[in-house]
């Protein structure tokens, strides 16, 4: 069969799918018009729950609105340190009573309230949340990822000592990746003279981001790298390492570039200084936007299976979601690679030794 025939069949199938989905969508929308909460609202609620951080760990939610999981410790500062269980909030439905104080959980933030749950508002929005140091769901996954990496590389280090530098077990999987980061990222960009002092961070950030991305694709996973606070913290560490390990040539080429006329030096200095801030900002946004968008698209396509309940639309939605899920496995590694590569480039510019004439 020729390629043209394949394309005709494909377009005809897509036409049938769109037609059937549109017809069913009209019927479902009429049905949902008489329901206070339709299937679309439930899907949006699931998406928000997955994308946002939370103070409890929910494993399963039933149709009746019951949640199966376990609470996490809440640690806040409000005229002193206060520690209590997130079960007091009952998933945000009740006011937590801690001593003589009352706290309300609104949109995953904790506010001080009265006994009836009323909080201080401005223009219809609650203001002044308490200082929150709680062990949230994202923090649990960060700690879990850190422990996994510690155990994995501890096993790799032990295998080197026992087998004369030959890895065993999980070390056989980790060693080629470690060598690739050393040879193709660190040495290739920073140089053999200075790469060693940056290797611990480059290895840590690559495996840390990669593992968190993979954990986020599991059914119980949290969208950790799709959280702006997490990506901002990672980018800040890269910025601080670049700033505090930079040589004088690095700052010389920012504030007083050699070989440039004096008026241009004055103009370019603030621009170059702003560039040192924009670089880690781009690191933060790139990782956050890619992972956040990937989760939104994947969950939206899965939601179509429950909206368009047809024998054509549901299998196609599942097939597309499966394909995107496989693609997200590649994106998980790619985003870790990009973050590590760009960090290495920034370290290279900070440690480079110029020979100006």
C-alpha cells in the first residue's frame, strides 16, 4: 500500500474520531449542565491536586470525596515554633486548633484565623500567611530521592573498593553516565585543569533532577521539578557557585572589558552584570516550564478518556497519552542533561583564564 493511502486512512479515522467526540461532547455537556459538579470539574480538581504541593500524602481518592493516605508534619512559625499533624486540617475542610490559636488551610497555604475559620482578607483574597517550614509532599519526595542517590552511589563506591575499580550491581548502570558527565560535559566545557571541583555538583544535580522527573511520572509521584520554588533553589545554587568560584578575569570581562572603548565599557558593564542574573533565571524557567507543561498536557489527554466515552475517542486518547508518557521519559533525562550542561558552561566562563593582548 502506498504512503498516500495510509494518509487517507489516517485522516479519515481522525475525521470519524472528531465527529464522534463532538457529538458525544454535546450530549455530555447537556448532561453536565444539570449536575453541580461534572466530570470536567473532577478532572480539573485531580490536575490541580497533582500539580500543586500539599500538606498530606493522598494515595487514593474515592467518588464520595474520601481520601486514603497519611498526614505529614506541619511546622510553622507564629510567635514561636508550632508543630502539629496536618490531619487537624482534614484536607483543608476544618480549622486546626493549636493551643489557643486557630489556622486555616487555603489553597495549600496556612493562614491564622478565628474559631470559625475567618481569615484577614484584602480585595477578597486572604493575606499574610504564616511562615511555613512544613514537611510537604514535595519535601518527602526530595528526601526520598536524596536517600536513593546516597544509597546508589554508596554502593558504587563500595564496589570500586572491593573489585579493584570494577563496578557491580547498580554501579554498572551508573558508571557510564558518570563517565559521560565527566568527559562530555565537565572536561569538554570547563577543561581538565578546573573541572574536578565542579564534578560533585554536576553529578548531584543531574541525577537529582533526573530521578525527581522520573518519580513525577509514577502514579503516586509529585510534580517536584514543576514547582517554581524547587527550580529556583537549584538555579540559585548554580548562581552562587558561579559567583563565588569566579576568577578575577571573569569579573574583569564583566565590569571593564579589555579592548573596548571607554564609553562602551560604561554602557556594557550593567548589561553584562544583568546577564549574570538572567542566566540562572533562564535555568529556573526552562526546567519549571517544561516539566509543568508536560504534566498538564499528559493529564489533560488522559482526562479526555473520561469526557469522550466513545469506542474511538477513548482508545486514541489512551494511545496518545501512552506515547506522550514514553516521550516524557526522554524529556526527564533531557531536562536533567540541559540543566547540567548549562551549569557547566557557566562554571567554564567563571573559571576561564584569558590571555588578553
